[in-house]
C-alpha cells in the first residue's frame, strides 16, 4: 500500500463564515489557522495549500482576557532611524480591528510563500456584512 499524496485536482476549497462576536482572540485565531492550513481534512499534506476559505465577520467585537487591552502592543518600523511606532491593542481594535485578527492568524501559519498563500484565503470584516455571498459560504461553529 502506497502513501496517498494529493494532487491539485484532489483539493476542494470550501467557504465558511465565522462570527467573531464574543470569541476570545487567541482561541479564534488558532482554530482559523487550523482550517486555513487544511489540517482538519484527511488528505492534509504539509507541502500543499488544501485549506478552506474563511470569512470572519464582527471582528471588532472580539474579546481578550486579562490586561491585554492596555499592555499588548503592536510594533512597526519605518526603516528610518528612530522610526519604531507602537500601538496598543485597545487603539488597534478601535481603529483597525481587522489587523488584530490578521496578525494573530499570521503568527500561527508557516513563515514561507505557502503561509502567505494560505493567509490570502482569510477575509476579515469589522461589521456583520461581507461581499462573499456569491460563494455561498456555510456558517462554521468553532468548538471553543
């Protein structure tokens, strides 16, 4: 018996909608990364992108525990001397809530071109509406 290795014709990408309202940020991000990677499928292969498309709505209503709202910081650098910018989680949720969940999921995916391809299948929206109704996404209930 030979080991099954999927080919591109064996891969089926499905669409799912996740409601992030009252979900804990880290737990939600880990489950989304698991689905984007395709590890829930029996034909999982670590060298192929066989995950599903995930549409996340209401990401502005995500919860965090402890004192992360004031003490967790996001950093970016302009490339110039003294160009380090710092933004707290509370400020980031108020201005760009999509980036909070995107950064959390990005950290849980592979750091190569395959991980970047997986991240393109994640669509995040702050409000309850999304423009992907033509793909007929199924609602996804996450276990925790």
